[in-house]
C-alpha cells in the first residue's frame, strides 16, 4: 500500500474489500474464486448480490459490501461535471458561496487541475470583522496536497468595501511569487462582498529568459591568413623560434678585451754560433 492502490492487481483490491477469507482459504484466494465465478471484473460489477452468494465463503455481508462498492463507482461516474475556472468571474462564482453572509473575514482557496476543473474549494482561515490570516505556506501546501496545478484565493469584506488594503496588495504579490517558485499557476485574488467582487491587482512576473547556447568565438579573417613557411635552414638552426611563445635563447654576456701586454718584448735568444761580445757585422 506504500505505492498506492493503483499499483495493486484486481484480485488484491477485491481481497482488501472482502477483508477475510474462510477456513482453509485466504482473502486473496476468495477474491480469485469470486472473479472466476463471474467471469471477469466487469461481470462482477454488474452481478446481483444474490449471485455472489453461490461462492463458498461469501455471505450476505460480503456480498452487500462488494455490490455497494461497485454502486458507488457508478454514482461517481454519473455525477455532475465539476465546475471549471476559466476566468476571474468563474473564481468568484466558486468562492462566493463560502464567503457571503458572514460577519467575519474568511479566506477561501479554490484548487484546479491542468484543465481548470475544480478539485477542491475550502475555507482556510477565519478571523475578525476586518482581518484574517493569510498563511502563504498553508495555501501552497493545500494546493499541492490536492494534486492541483493552479489555484485562486478570495476573502470577504463584511463591511462592504471593495478597496484592497496595503496588506492585501503585499500578500497577493508574495503569494504569486511563492506559486511561481513551486511551479503552480496563480489565477487571482478576489475581494468579495455580499453584492459585488473585485480583483486585487499584482505585478505579473516577467517571462523567463530562454537559455542561449554558448558558441565558440570565431576567429578574425586576418588571423586565418596563411603564413609564409620558415626556411629549412632557419628551422633547423633555431627550432624553438617557430613557436611564438617560445623564449628566445639568452644572449651570451660579452667580455671586455684583454688589456694590452705591458711587458717589453723579449729579445731573441743569442745565436749559439757567435761568441759573446763579438760583432756580427761583416767587415768592410
């Protein structure tokens, strides 16, 4: 049951309706026997209670219980169509019977499905002669609990004034913002008296800006121009210069030239064949 009745089979739902079986047979077994006796679920729904008594384990109480359940389904299907709210006047027609003729202020909520059919209408708060609570959290919770997709609210002014107060304007704006936050459609907020009604204006939130896909930035035409190839000799001599971000090689630090030699030039070594002190000049 944690996943809801929709997840159960026909025999399981019927077993819950029967409540119990009989000696040697469970409620599930009895439900299967009852469906087999009638042929299918549709025939069971149309069967007279006396026909069900032919199944062992089905007494008057269980036969009446099954017949009553199917009769309730037929009544629900044949019931009048639910009221629909397609405009502000429809909201006034739905909520006015809950508010008119009362000496205290009341806040009424009308919950609708995606097609505008009214799922629930209820009085949420009742206050004094000139005030009532406006619990935004409780309003949103009521709509979500009823499975609604849209909703409208209305409150009465027993004094007969149709002029909204500053609190009415502020509360309406906050309620519209809260509804947008949780993905609900806020229809309207009305002031209703015994003879008339009026819509409370509120700022409509701007439509959401559609997301834009990020496209890569196109290159300028000049940056797409072909570049002249580097000579092979230059490429082999300095391969790093081909990359614009490569760091150029450091320039070697120049050293100052050596200072001139201040020593006198050395005399050539004496000729070993000439005796010391003798002149080498030939005679005249």
